[in-house]
C-alpha cells in the first residue's frame, strides 16, 4: 500500500511551506556547534574555550533561590498568575526609580510581567502589525521582533549600524515611503552583539523622531544595568516624552543571572502595555508566582547586578588587552558582556578570510576558541566574557591560554 505523506503539504508558508525541513541550509549557530564537536574530537586532550556563550556563567544569588524555595511550598502560590502579581509590578516600579531615575510609572497600568523578554518581543507584533506594515530594526540585531513581524505578513526594514557612528542607527537615513508604512522601531542598548551604549542625546532624538513619524518605540533593555567604567545605567523611559511613544523591556536573565527562570517586565505607555497584556492573555497564563516573588526580591537588591557588572568589566579589560596585542582593534565596551571587533583579512602563511563566518570557523578549528560571527554590517565577530571559571585564578589561566593560542597566529589586518 502506497504511503501518502500529506503532512509535508500542510506547513505554513511562514516557516517554509511544503519545503519545511527539506532544505540543506545550516544556520550559523548550528555550524558553530558542529565545528566545536569536530574540533574537540580531533583534539581530545585540549580544552575548548567558549567565548561565544550568550548567557551568564553564574548561578542566581543564593537569597533569590531561597525565596523561590520558600514561596514554592505555599499552597496559595500554586495558581495561575495570568498578567502578574502586584508585588512584582511594584518591585519593578521601585527598581526603575532607584536604578534609572524613572519615577512616574504606575504599577497597575504601565507595567506587566513577561515570561522573559524574548516571549514579549514575539508577542508584541500581534498587537500592532497588519499585512504590509513595517518594523524598523537595526542590523545586526536580536531578530525575534522582526521574525514575528514577517510571520504576520509585515515587512522588516533593516537599518545598518556602524562603528563609525558608535553603533547607533542613523534615523535620518530612512525614506519617507518606509516611514509612512512603519509602526514599530526596535532598539537594544546596551547592544547585542556590539556592546555599544546609547546616549541621552540619541534617545532624545528617538523620542522626537517617533513623534514626528508616529512610530512606536520598542526598547529592549536586557543589558541596561550591566554597564561599567563610570557609565550610568540609562533607561529610554527616563527621557522626557518617551512614555508617550514607547515601551521598554527589562529582563532578569542577564542582570541577575536568572536566564532559565524566564522573568522580566514591560513598562511604559499605558495603551501599549494594555495591548500587550491583551495578547499575552491569549498566549500564556503567567509565570509561576514563586518565581515572580523571588524576582521581586532580586529587583530590590540592584547591588547584585553591580557585582556582576564589575566581574564582566575586569574580564573585558583582560580580553581586550589580549586582542589588541594580537592586532585587533578591540575596544572595551561600556556595557553588556559582549566584545565586538572586526576580523583580520588573513593569517600570515595561512588562509584569507572573506567573511566573519570563515574567521570564526578558523578560530574553532585551529585554536579551539569559539566566537559568534556577524556579517550583517561588515565582517565582525562577537566575543563573550561569560565563560565558565570558578575563581580569579581559573580566570587567569583561561586568559593566559587565550593569549598563547591567539599569539601563535600572525593576523594581518
């Protein structure tokens, strides 16, 4: 009897339609995973140094874990949370005031919890994007908002960010035809992958630009409190008029080492928060209440983030020094745990590199050092300082090994 596979014809066009799963295209993160496995198999006695990891290397604070354990035992906390508990929203408001100087948020109407900022970015286009509408996104960028814009029949306009402009987008480069169709303007500072920080002057420009062109600003502030070297944490919502045009997403994943906990919040314009809450009601039933209570405790202790930022700052100092010794134009970022730098053209008596992906593969194969390549706006690689190390001595051994491995190649820039 002939077997008929009708399933293949039923996939939605947005994920590839009838060709879903049949293409041989391999995405860069899968290529990195495969290259790491192969390199380790060829070098069984050598340790891979993973500088591509995009999440914290440490556990959540013991006190936060304790609150979770304590609250999880309480019978009243077992129910659905829906759009969140007031205790968490109030903690978010207090946190925004203490850390960023934002003192005009209403916990009831201008704040809502999210099950991680990724899920919030995925939901937001549902509230605003109709077929043919546009979302403006800097490039390179974190892509989720754009992915779901496309899923809904919208279009994404990519706005390249360059080192020459401090990795800030040139808003005046957008055409009138694009601006007429655009609804959402996505920003992310401190930035992934570049580590760049925004200035008050830039955010002031954004507010005026959004008003003039009737845009909704979505600021992804996942790394907002992870700044150093005298840089002050900056919220888009601290800018006069920002709440009239936008919202901001905060995540405890990076700032409080709570990646797998999936908790954060959205704050800003009440109408926008309400629209998000309506969509969220039809997507999930809220994060586990004990997680919200533990997160509320974390938000009331921003010194946890300061300690983490200091660790990243020290690691950035050492990594940027090593990279500069090897010829890279590696400037220490002012925020996040990412260091983004242009690749070399070649290795003396070795290969030439025509893309960041080629160079990233070279580092894995020849030096067992993993990075993340970005070719979106020039050939750059992203290093991360969230590698695993239990203490300062172990950190130093890792940095010494990075220096030895990289210095064995003479890079040509």
